[in-house]
C-alpha cells in the first residue's frame, strides 16, 4: 500500500510535454529582450562557427608562444626548459611513482583507473609558479597536477603576459585549467556594497547584478576568441544559464561552477544538473564540466548526487570538484583537511577532482605568512612592493606538496589519480605518442 502511494506521488513530478513547449516558446519568442540581448552580444563576435574558429586559432600553441615572446621575452628560457623536460621524459611515470610509494608491491597491485581522481591545485596565479613546481616535481619525483585553477585579475595577467604563458604551459604539460573572469561580485558590480563593513550584504548580492551578466558573457567571448580561453569559473545562476544557452547555440565554451555558488545539498545539485541536461545539445554535450561543491558538503550528499548525475547521462561529462585543503585564512575554520573523506569516496564515485586550495594544516600554521584567500585579489605590483612575493610562492609550493600527499594516500589504497597527462604517462614514452 505504501509503495502504491509513493508511486502515485512520484508520478505527480513528471513534467508534461506541454510544459516543455511553453519553455520553448519563451526561448524562441522574437519579442523578448532577455533573449535578444544575449544574441546581440554573441553577434558582436560573429556566428558560432566563426567564433569557434577564432578561438581555435588563438589557442594554437605557436600563437600563444608568439604572444608570450612579445609581452614577456624573459619567460622564453623557462618556457623552453619546460618543453624540453616534457619531451625528454624528465618527469616520473605513473608506474615509477607507484613503485616509489609501494615498492615491489606496486607491480602486484590492481588500481582503479576507471575511477581516477583528478589532482587539482588552486590558485595558480603566475607563470613562474608553474616552473617552480615543475622543478620540484623533477627533483623529488613528484607529480604535476592534472588541473589548475586561476583566480587572478584577467586584465592584469593579459597585460603582463602571464595569461598566454600559462595557457601555453598547460598545453605543454597536458593539464586542464580554469580562469576567473573580472566580471564578478568583487568588481564593484553591486554599487551598494564595499569592503568588510558591508560584508553581510554580499550574502544576498554576490554575482553579476543587472547588466553585469551580459558583461560577463562579453568578457568571456573576448578571451575565448582572442586567447582560446575555453574554461572559466561561474558563480551566478544567470551566468550559468547564459553558459548553457550559448553552448546550445553552437559555441564550444566550457565552465565550472564555483564554490561561491553554494551547492551544498542534493537538491541544489539536482537543480543545476537538471539545467545542464535540459539545455544540452542533441548529442548530449553540456558546457558544465566542473561542479565545485560547497565546503559544507558531506560524502552522503556527493553519493546521492552521483546517482542522478549518472541517470541524467552526465557522469562522464560533469566532474565533482571537492576541496581537500583550504587556505589557512579567510575562508574556513581550521584545521580543514578532507583527504580521508576523499579516500572513502574514490573507490566508488567516478569523475572527482581533489582540489587543494591550501597546504597541510600542520605546515600552514608554521608559516610567517600562511595562505590567505584574500591574497588572490591583490595586485601583483602591491605583492612585490610589500615583499610578499616569496611568501605567496611558498604558499603555492605548500599546496603542491598537499596535492602529492593526496596522490600518495590514494596510491596506498590502490586508488588511481590523474596528473598532468603529457608529463606522467602510465609508462615512460615519447611525448608525441601521448594524446592531448
């Protein structure tokens, strides 16, 4: 009897085709400004085919390297060194790394490669930091992350050459990366909010109010067509919808949802993933490739969401990005370390990335300048003038060490990870033999 009642209730949730027809009529209505404004921004850059072609050309490695040499010729030697080390196989292979951790037992261990956890680091603000961790990786036989997050001002890194330099480096090492556009809640878009004295106002006004959603789209298409920047951070329901819509138009952008979006329960996740499926292309593809959970989320929420992520056909498309460590200051109560919970998830929940925003808590608390999320929003000139450059570089190296601690913990449990794919193949082989 109870099953019958539940079945009846469940049937009430079904959306009729008439409801979907109404949505379609809204989307194709030629008299709605909300859609016209979106299409007008897109039209500035051409047709979807033209936009994709511009982005493809801008992302070509020779094009990026030429930009680097024009703006930062002093990066040439480091860029050349990184390319040479990659081609020479100077970085440890996955097989050798496993032997380093497990000894001879590595050859007898079966690893869950189909459930590999992506090793992720945040935030990689400057090209010299990529070189710093690459040198450490070679010296220590450690791993370069498979995914990098940037939270630096776009205009600043465009002007000083770090933007094309990092984009080129990611191609050389075989890692994905995400940038954070300048049009966001901290850019003054909410004219009624200021600094810490109005901090509670952001609880109801974070994001891109009023015309800023379209400005975000405009900025996105600008960097997409001029630098081939494909993946960006997304933190507002409006800009998430804009991302879904322009992808459906045929523009091959991708985005990840930020922790600031506040997805902290299965129902907020269901709403987001329902949107991804609703606006997916006919081939099932979606621009949503990364789903960053709130720091408050627990394993059960991720497991429940994994069930309907699979049912929606998004398991292989949408990566769950979970904070394992956080900056010591200004984001969470410390100590914060979710590595044990990751290990519990990684043997049965696929397509997860382990995001490292801070170093190990026991290391962070010994630093004279521990990592601080507020450092992400400082100007580079101010960082150098305040003599904090070395402090921030050390913070990033601490995060890199935390990434490798996670890789080591996964390996000890027979679990797999994804590091930079062109640097850490399963077996040492020429770079040309590896796929992008």
